[in-house]
C-alpha cells in the first residue's frame, strides 16, 4: 500500500515536468522545421555581402550596414528597432600596397601581402631592409637589438595543425600579429611581416587587428600569405642575405560617429529581464565579412524572425544586438555595456555567434556552476540535432563585459575546421557559406534562447 | 589474503589490455598528428581535379585517372599496384543541351538544364510538349494516360529540408530521378524534367544516373535547376497552358575497357585476411568530381601513405581499391566482387568513403551484432577527435556485394549539410574542399583500419 502511495506521489510530482518536457521538445522541433524551411538568413546574408559588402568601422559601407540591417530587423517583425550611438576608430587601408623580396643574387619575388589593421603606413617610398626570421615570440628577445636593429622582422609562426579546435591554434600563433610589431620595435626593427594566421597553404594574405605598445616606436606591419611565408623561410635557409621592400598607405583617421543596431521583442512576464542575442556588424575590408561576422548577425535576426513567425510571445525581453567595431576597437561593446550599467538593466543571458556560419556542434558558456548545471539539464533537447556539446569555457568577445553585471554568457560553437581558411581574407565571401549550415546555427541559437526565456537562471 | 590475491589476479589480467589501450591511444594520436601535419591528400586531390578533371566511365579522363592514381599509390609507398580490368558503359552527353519554357502568352524562359546520366537523347529538333507537374511519384499514376499522354512530365519533388541527415531526403526524392522517366513513359509521356536533387535554391542543374524499365519506351530525361523548378511551378499555378522545348544529344555507346586501381600492403601475420579501403574513381562530367568522389579516393590513398610514413607493418593485408563506374553501372564493384569470390579471398573488413570530404562525425556500419559490439569498444579512441558516432545502419555502395562473403562493412560519415549543394553539379570542384576536413576523414579511416588490423573481428 505504502509502495502504491509512493508511486502515486512520484507520478503526480513528475507529471508536470514530463508534460512540460514533451511540450518543449515539440516546440523545439517546430522551431527546427520553421528555420530549416523558411529562414531568411541566407538571403539576408546575400544582401549584406553583395549589396553592402565590406564594412570596416567608420566606412560608408558600415553606415549602410546599419541602415540595411535595421530594415531587416523591422521586416523580421521586431517591435522596436533603434540605433545605439558610439564613436568608432576610422582606419583606412589607403592606396595600393605592394612589396617584394630581394634574394642574395638580386632576384625579386613579389609578395602577396596586406597591411595589418590599425597599423601605420610606410613612408611614400616604402621601407627596405634585411629580413630576420623568428619562429617564436621568445626568439625576438633572444636575438635582441644586435640582430634586429634596422631590420624587418619576419614572424613565421604557423598555426599548429594538430589542434582539433582551430581557435586554440589561432590563440597561440595570434600573438605574433597583435603584439609582434611592438616586440620587434622594442629591439629596433623598422618593420614587421607576419605569416598569415591561416589554416591552409595558399596565396591569400589574412589581415586582422594589431596593437601598438605606446612605449615603443610604431612601425609598419603587414601579413604575407602562407605560401609566401613557406617560400621565404626556405630561401632564408639558403642565405641570410635576403632583403624585403614593402609599401603600405594605411592610416588611422579621426573617430567617426557610428552605432550598434538593436531590436527588441518585449517580455510578457518579466520585461525587465533582458536576453541579448547578437553578432558584430563591422567586417574587414578585404572581402564581404561573410563568416566574420555576417553569419552571426543574420542568425541573430533569424532568431527574432522565427519567434515572430511562430507567434511565440517571450516571457522575457529578447534583444537582438548587432555590435559595431568588434574588429578593431570594441567600441560597440563598450557603448552597450555602459548603457546597460547606466540604466541599471537586468541582463539575464547573452549569446553571441562570431565563430562562422558552419555546422554547429554546441555552445561554449561563461557562467556559474549552478547556471551551467541547469543548462546541462537542457542538453537532451539538442541531441536530435547533433548540437549537444556544451562546455563552460568561454563566450563571445562582444558580450564579455556583461559578465561584471552577473550575466550568464554563451557563444555558438560551429565546426571550426574551415574558419581560418577564409578568416580576414579575400575568400570570406557569401559563396563560402552553406545555407543549411547557417540555418542550423540560427536554429540552435533560437532553441537555447527559448529555453532560457522559459526557465530563466 | 584472499582479497589481495584476487586483486593481484585482477591486476595481472587487466595489465595487458590497459597497456595495450594506452599504446593504441598513443598510436592513434600519432596517426592524427601525421595526417594533420603531412598528409598529401589535398595536393593529390588538386591534381586529380585540375589536371585530370571530370572522369566519367569510358572517357579519356577516366583512363588518365587510372594512370595518375596508380602513380599516387606508388608514391605513397604501396608494395604492389595493379589494375583490375572491367568493361564499363560509355554514356556521353554529346553536343549542346538547351531548352526553354513557353508561357501561355508566348513568352520564352531559358532553362538551366542537363541530361540525366544514361538517358537517351532527343531527336535533333528536340522535343516540345505541354508540361504536367507532379509533386509525388504517386501522382503520376493518379493523373494517368488521360493527362500525361504526349506531354512532358515535370517531377517537382524537393528534398525535405527538415531532415537533419540530407541523404535521407536524397533517398526519398531521388526516386523521381531514377524511376521518374519510366513511370511517366508508362502513361505515354514523351519526356521528363526533374527538379535537381539539391539542398539549395540556385541555378545549377544536378545530373545523376537514371534507369529505364525495359517494359516502357525510353524517353529523354533532364534535370532543371531548383530555381527554375520553383519558377516553373509558380507559373503553372497561374496557367496550365505552359509548354517546354528541350534538346539533348546524349547517347549510350558501346562498352569500353577500364579498370579498378588496386594497391596493397601485405599483412605480416595474416596476409590472407583482407581489409579493403576505398572510394570511387569515376565522376560525373559536369565538374571535377571533387567531393564525389575524389575526396574518398585521396583519403584512401592517404591511409596507405600515412601507415608507410609511420613505418607501420599491418598484421593483415591492407588493400586500397579505387572503384571504377560507381556512378552509372557499378561494373568496378562487380569485377572486384567476382574476383574475390573466384579467388576464394577472405575479406575481413571493407571501408568506403563516398559521402564527401567534409568534417567526419563517425561511421555507418553493416555488420553482425557481435562485430558491432566489438566496434563500440573502440569508440572511446575517437572521442578526442569528435568522430565518435557509430551506427549499424548502412555502408558504401561499392562494397555492398562483399556482404555475401561475410565481410564486415563500413562507410565514413562526414557532415552531410553541404553535400547536396555541390553533388553532381558544376560546383563540385576542388575549391569547395577544405584541407583540414579532408584530412580529418583520412585520419578517421586510418584509425579504424588500424584497430581492425590489430584486433580483427
């Protein structure tokens, strides 16, 4: 008898959660079908890539992107779309960039190169000097002023191909790009050339931001293609007597007024609790910023579109944020954070997509242990879609500062294998995005947002 | 005391397996590093795509592919490379293909089309008739002779976008391509046009094999692009009075002598036990056969190269087989199976890669329950590499007949999201293959082959 009562209690206690779980499963399946059948993310991305194009902060295209994505958000059904002003750096590549290697015998080899973002340009006549190769950052200080002064330092630090997760290799080798120029300048170098942070051997230079340390002279900095880096390294094994000439025309102009683009669906039960979903709107100037980060922006818009299309009324306020200036200043992030703090907003959760529009495998998070434990109870909802890897080890760069407000953070984790084939290079174009992969990411984001909206933290 | 003895026995009994497991883990890690750092699969694929190109059975290029891949296998370190002769069908596309829609008002719309493989051509003046659209196979018999006789049947059966695994959608909609022409001919149609089996909406017609049922007339059959199919379907909602004219010049010529390419490393302990690893060498004529199935062939060669490069001496005989004529006849498979049977060969295991060179997620298998249980004990070796999905639900098409010899079968399962963007279309080119993704698949195959070689079934 006792056993039967216990069973009954258990039955009553578990009845609601089981029903709710089935309801959630069903809703998430409908979300999937809606996104995979009717998403507009791919066509929006085509427009952003082909009709707007590259949109570096401060450029006319960046301003156009603000206007066009505001329209897309309105068309997706946002109740309120507005711009959040911020001043952004205005770095321009300027005129033609070129350079060549001069071998010991006088033979010239043209380089596939580009200036690094935020770098100073060379004098009009370019710079020319002997080349010194380093294969680690440590080697710069080991070589010292004696070997580096007056020379051009060639930082040849390949991305480690044996890391499965390519962002790990990017993190390790990336220091050459962002800190290499100042480290070389410390010992008297007059310029630096960095092996492109790329996972393939090809002819495309990959740009990206670098950062000067104010204690040392600002010297010109370029990236060369991985094929050129391989070739040059082989030449330097034959003879040290190798020089390089290169010319860049880039410069940093005065700051420009720009904006984050924000859209909302107001929460029906807890309107003051904000769920932020976003990507960044600016992109490097060499291509179309398709995977970096057109896809993240279009997926974020799709989260809103699909919720509206399904007639879903969120309990909490869903706010789509397309951040300006992630690539070379993070001023959009700053503006968003400052406004959140000033207005004493309650930011429950923030989710970013900025790792490419590839097949998603799951989510990275940056949250408390208790919050993560709760997230893991939702993992089973993602299993049918092979998007069920969750690890509490990091989130997106535009939402990082919200952590100090106690916000639970997350980022979409797509397959990382192809990202550094196209990242910051001329190949980051619409044609290299797959509609289904893009949509799967949008679905994953929408499902995660739905669960946080339903159950909070 | 008894407890301590028991522990000791347990320790002794478990010592070897644990040590062996660590050794296997370590070997597999070394395999991974070798493939990800030094694989030649990508450069071999570049050659196959750019220097050989499309290689439909019976073509000059197919013969060239036999020669060039034999060379690649020799360079990879094969102890023995040989050709296994087979006669193959020789279908040719012939001269220019073209066609257009004529709307009720007389307006013409050019179609993006291609003949289906193995189809007959039209008369020189083409064929012209009113169009009847069907959206399922069943609809053909429902419409019957009354509505179909003398007309061109338009089979508009999109791939279902809500299936996560795209091959499922291909299987369902594919019947329109391979059986649609004969089903339409049964009711008197004079031609068929099939919506391309493609996962994206674009302008590329996708070819592929069709098969005539000898009971009905052989009528011309083409595929049109998904964009054209969408457009045409919309036009037919406005008016039934829509005609199509098209012309194709394809024909089936006499069989041609061709061959499978085979290479071996002889087993050191059980040389009579054969492990077959392969892909198919032939490809459709519209592009370069990069993902279908240049990648599978190059991955198979890489399995051999990496074993030789690591100095691995297999216990069993590893045999790389590049099958001819998978696309429109399977004569290579037949030849391989017939020789295996005739020579009374012991085929332990066969592994195929023919689902594209994308990031691998695991393996499909077709084997006994006991064999699969054994495979699952190896699953943990693949977990570090996110290639750990095993399901005993199918294998590759070139190895299927080996099942009757009791062979355990398997196929590599790459991410399927992009496959039907490029499959059998002009977009299946080298540029759409990622080096890291290709290499990951080669590694996964090598690791699986290593485990079967070590432990058998």
